[in-house]
């Protein structure tokens, strides 16, 4: 069976985000103590190992089960909408891959640990991770694509 053309971009994007996200979190967990910070570019970029049981920016802390269920709903919705993406809508395919990969990356943390591991710390923004970045980029791209229609 031949893989549908759009999945040739979506699947590698999903896998790349999950792998980068989980490897980076593994590295942080092994090399940086909880709530400790490792300067990468002093006063600009630090790797700060924190945990988050809430949503983006630490909102709704302690609702891990809710966010697990929400992630499953989002993943299901993404699979539903992927069917509607046309083969020539490459940017939308890429966006769907980023969103799916980021959602799965954080879901893995929530299931394994009961929280999400965050570590990218610019000191002027809440600490985040690669999955969060993928989700934010995908939502931004989707909004731009919808705005253009």
C-alpha cells in the first residue's frame, strides 16, 4: 500500500518533534538538577529544569489528568482534520505535524511522570520545551494560513 503524499511530510515531522523533545528532556533530567539552571548564553539563554502540571505558562497547575484527556481529544481532532488536508497544502501538513508531535511529546511526559518537563529559559518568558515550541509555531502558522483564506 502506498503512503498518501501528505503523510510523507506529516509523519517525519511528528517523529522528529517527538524525538527531539524527548531526547532534550532526557538530557536535562540527567544533567541539570530540578529547579537548577545551566547558563548557555549568560543572562540570555539558560537551561532551567522545572516541572509543570499545568498548561502553557504554568496555568491551571495540578490538572494533569484533565490535560491528558485534553491531549487525547486534540490528537483525535488532528487525525480527523488531517484527512481534510489536500496533498498540495504542504505548509498546513507541516503545521499539523508540528501540532501532533508537540502534543504527543508533552502527553508522553504527563503519562510517564505526571508533569511536563520544561527547560528553555530566556529569563523574560516562562520556561518551555521543544514540544511547546512546536505547538506554538503550528498554531501561529495555522492562524496565518486561515487569515490568508
